[in-house]
C-alpha cells in the first residue's frame, strides 16, 4: 500500500476542552442539545453555504418558496413562502403567489421583493452552490428579467421548459433560503450584497434565529416567536462540536446532551438497548461506489466491467464493518428519490467473474486504486483487493487526503477509484446528470464535475435520455424514465454502486419528532419535543 500522506492523528478531545456549556445531569425541558461534527461550516450565508452541517443550521433559520415537511418527507416539496404557483403554457415560467402575513425575525414583512432579491443575489454572488440555479439559464446579465417580482407574485423564467418538479426541488436546497433584503443591504460592504455580514449572522424568517456561531465549537439558535407555524417547543438549540464518537457517547450516557449524531457502529451498538436511550435510523443520500477508468485498455472491455461487479462482497461488507450504517444499493439514485430503483442484481461471485475475464482474454492484471484516508473507504478497498486477488487481479492501493485523491481522479489518472457521492439537491437530475451524462468525453472538455467524464466514459444514448427526463413534466413518466436509465446503467456502466448510507442518530428516549432530514433534506429542530 502506498501512503501519500500520513494522517496526523490528534489526541481524543477531553471533556474539559469540549465546546458548549458545562456538563449537567439533564438538559432543560425547553432546550435541545446536539453533539455533532460542525467543523465543516465555513459560512452561514444561504447563497454560499454548501456543507452538511451548514445545511442543518440554514434549514432552521430560513424559509424557502417551497420546502419539505419534516413529519412527512415522503410527500415531497410543499408550499412555504409561496402559498401557490402556476406554470405558463410553454412550461418555462413559474409564477409564485407569496403567502400573506409572514415576517422576518427583524419584524420586516416577507415580500415578493425579498424573494426576487434573494434568488437574484445567489446568482450574482456566484458562490459554490450557484450552479443549482444557474443550470436553469440564469446569469448575472439576465437575472433581472428572468427572476422578477410583481406585487405579491414572483416569476421565474427558465431557458427551456424543464420539469416543474425539477425546478421546485432545486428551490428547496439551501441556496433557496429567502433573506431579509432591507436588513441584508444595511450591511452591504463595497457591493458584496451583505455576504460578509451573512457569513456569521442571519436574516431569515425560519423557526429559529441565530444567537451565535463559534467556529469549531458551537452554534446556538433561539426560537422565533413570529414563526408562522408557531414558536417551536425547543426555545434553544445548542449544537456542540464534538469530534470523537466516544466523547459523544459519554455525553449522551451522562445526560449532558439530547442527541449524538456521529456515533460509529461500535458506539451505536453500545447504546442500543441502554435504558433511557434510543437510536433512530434514517436513509441518507450518500452512496459508496467504485469506478473503472475507461481509458484503460482492459477496463474498457464490457466483460471486465461486468466482472468487477461480481468481485464486490456487498452483503459481507454491509453485514460487517458497514453494518447498521450502510445498506446494499446498486443504483445511482438513492432510495426515496423520484425514480429510485430497488433492483440489486449483483452479488459476490468469483467463478462468474473468472468466466467473464476469460471471455475477455484477461489473464492477470495489475491496477492502481485511489482511495481517500477514511476508514470505511479503506475497508471497502481492502475487501475488493482481497476478492480481486482470487481472480488474478492485483490492486495496489494509493491512499491520500481527499484533495490528493480527488485531484488524481479528476485528472483521469486513476485506474480504479473508491469513493462516495452525495446529492447536491433533492431531484433525480442531481445524480443522473453526473453518473449517466457526458456530452463531450474529450480530455479538452475538462468536465470534472461529471463522474462519467472523470472515468472517461461515454454513456452513449443515456446522455440524451437524461436530457429528456429533466424536461418531462408528467411525474410518473419521469420516474419511469429514470428507472429505465438506471437499468441500462447497471448493466453497461463502469460504476459499481455498493451501498447507501444509513444515518444513526442516538438520543434520549424522551426526544420525539427528531429528523435528520433523511435522503432529501437537512435536520429540522422546530418539530422536536421532549
């Protein structure tokens, strides 16, 4: 195994160094205390935030035109700031009627002008998540005309007639958070549209207001008494940054926190069945996968691609080191997404793999495998390394930081990649448009955002099928189109989708209505009671 960079381990965080208030035997009845890793938060501006923990915070601070009900996530997007909407005959313009009587935490009313400003602002700032909106043809030059307020309505006009569900799903992403224009522009600095101020402050109309954020320590939220659904039962939410699983478990067992969100399988097993505690399992959108570089003359053979799909011990891994935290899933759309498939046709079958390799004329092979220095990815790579050896394939593991391995992957330099992929927004296009879409497979295209391109794979007619699905307005037909694409993808692609993540949140038995957001959104604290 080649080690590109040793991971510098830090000492376990002692209780005395943990963020948040001093330990007490039981948290107050009107306060929710959550321990999780929040060191990925770099900004709280909804037009810029693109991290997991940041998404959790933003969901509780900001309302959107449409959003998900935490108690019925399967119902899909629901009206929120928009009480209703209509779609033009040409399917390119959606006009939203803004709900009356909503207010921001500042006391300012929520208006169509605020919606216009927020969405235009996200396009103009052009931060990392801006593509979620700009993929509809919005640009700095045209946004004043394509996103327009008129009285109590806002119209959004896209460059072509996309599926309405696609547009609305994208508006539920963090970037769809509606900010208070008056407050934000009072903090504009040199034309930054308040971005500097919103990094560490909030101007929303959601269930909570921001009391404070201490990077790598804690986030504190206060209930918003003017929230249109009514003030949340939890008057305070304190999210404490606790890096180590063992430390989170100890705090939970002592009653110092209500919810522990990053327990490893061993600690989950330790608290399962413990008096006064419970574990909530939720399917998330993250997928673990392997991919084969189609520039490699052997890996590009269809029989070899298929053989690799029989060299993965899907059940063995999800019943051992991935147990409880991943489930077998062999499709690019996570379960619960529109068009998701539950077909898992592959299983470990060394003899079948041998026969396929013989059919391809392969007798012995040595490959370079890139894997990030993360425990579950290393263990997946080592498992496949062992089974591949049984058919005469030698896999040399190159282990490095995420930046190092991703750099090689995006440069098409790895023979095999072991990694993870999470959806950017809750619509099937988020994964179909990267796994099965690649209109220009040339090196010059440099389409590093497309997983198909990273693996030098031309999906053929699947690219057009993805384009067709994203403009289909009949929901059932659209779902069937994605299922058809995935059926073809499973059989022909150089991707081996291994498993889908299960998030296991451990909590005090009295905590009710907690949701981590499942596969489509983020955590909602306003429905929680104790």
